[in-house]
C-alpha cells in the first residue's frame, strides 16, 4: 500500500519503521503470546516499557533530575485546567498568542479564587507576530506561554530568562522538534499526537517544588498523586506509551533533538523560500515569529486555495487545508515528515503558479 504525504496538524505522520515494529508487536510482544495492547500495566513487561519511555525522554530533552516526568491522559486540553488547579494559588499570568492560548486562559478562569491576567497578547494583530514575553514580578504563580501556535503558525524559539516566576509551556506542537532548555521552565506539557506518537497520552514535565502545592484535588487531577504513583494511579494509556517509547528510540537513533531540529529547519526553510519567492502564495505570518512545524500559506483567493488543495490531494499530498479560522493552506512538518514531501509540495506550488499566472 502506497503511503501518502500527510501534512496533518495532528494526529500526525509516524515513521514507517516504527509502524512496522508496532505491526509486529500487535500480535505477540517479545514472545509473550500477548499483544502489546494486552499487557497488564502492572506486568514487568509493561513496567519496563514505561521505564524505558521515561529514561529515553529524559535523555532526549536532558531533563534535570529534580523534574518528574508524567504520562497522563486527557490531552493537552486537560492540562489547561489541571495546571491552574495545581499551581494557581492567587494570581497567574498568560501570554495570548492564538486559539490554544485562549483556550488555556478560558480554562484557568474557571478555577475558583484565581486571578488570571493576560500580560501580553498578539490578538490585536490577528496573532501574526508573537509579542515580547515581559518580565513579571513575584506576585504571579507562573507565566504561561504556548511555544508553538499550531493554528496560526507562530513560535517562540528562544525563551527569555523570566526571573523568579516559573515559566509554564504548552509545547504540544513543537516538543522534541526544537531544542529547549527544560530548566528554563517550571512545567512543560504536550499532547502526544504530533511529535511523540499516537493520541491518548499527554506528557507533563514538572519541577518537584511545584508538586503538591494544593490539597484535596480530585485524584486524577493531582500532580502529586500522579507523580507518587508513577503515572499509574489508574490504568495508563499503555499502547500510546509503548508507541511513544518507539518514537523516542527512533529519534535517539537519528541523532536526537539537535539533529532533528537541523532537519526541521531545512524542511521549513525550503517551504518558506518557496512561499517568499512566489508571486501567488504568501505567508500571513511575520518573519520573526515563524513556526518550524506548522506553516500556513494562502493565495488570498479562497477558490484558488481550494483548487490547489484538490490538486495536491490528487498527487498524494493530503491534509493541507488550513484551520477554518485562518483559511488557505497549512503544511505541518513534524519530525517524521520527510523532506521529499516538502520537495513535492514546492514543485506543485511552482507548477500551479505558472498555470494560474500564465
Ligand atoms: N495546545 C496546542 C498548541 C495544540 O496544538 C493542541 C492540539 O492541536 C492542543 C493544545 C490540544 O491538544 P489535545 O487535543 O491533546 O487536547
């Protein structure tokens, strides 16, 4: 079966080598006679998958030993509320850089007695350019940012020092695709379905002093209970954790985050060069805020956009339709997306432009 070039913003493309290992382990895992999906989460076979997944992630991101790594459920969206429930004591600060930041802010506002302040925003200019992240005083419990705005195609690739207030990041769409220093953050969270593996697992990396600040939280929503039970308070998303472990191995083999960032920069540069030199397509995003993983581009004519997406589909390039709030096209170039797919897209853009402009 021929594979397509899948530009989906998530769930995203996975490497064929990983999918083949999964295929093999689906019937019998390591000679156990059980599918990897049938392993008890309390079995030694699964415990070693869990341990390997954690240690590989620690190695790939150079996670310091005073941080806990949690593998939870509920997606990044559950973290929108779990985070302020656990870390928000009186006042929290948010940087609003797009639709997902707005969702995070709306959820934090639901925590009783918590004041939520938006300390910087790019909403006024349609989220096309990220604002500066201001230094804030100690009165805030944390400052929340979205490192990569999946829908708008902007990113914070350099993180400014933030004094004494913990920086918290939603890294759902660029975790493991660009290098970040974990110690710049108090907490990092990310849904798995872009650079980590299949949907169903959420990674939380949290500094130990931020765990257990509040009492009597619902058990499933308490970082302390989750950390104390090694992410096994209840049945964890075993298959998603197993697949993530394979993805971590794949990335390590490839050379780790620094190496994949180099490749991701090359892929993104190829597409941005094609967009910037085009007389038909353009990028709605300011050059200094551009994402490496999610690249929107438009013609400015909805009918032409539709035609382009249709032609791309007929050539095996799928899921290029931009988010409904932005329109046009969006190419998501996560870690497993191959360079050849970007070449093919760029070639079609040139061919399409020539046809339209004669
Ligand atoms: N945050 C960002 C930046 C995202 O891109 C997404 C999903 O695409 C989410 C949060 C929501 O993630 P989930 O579907 O895992 O709840």
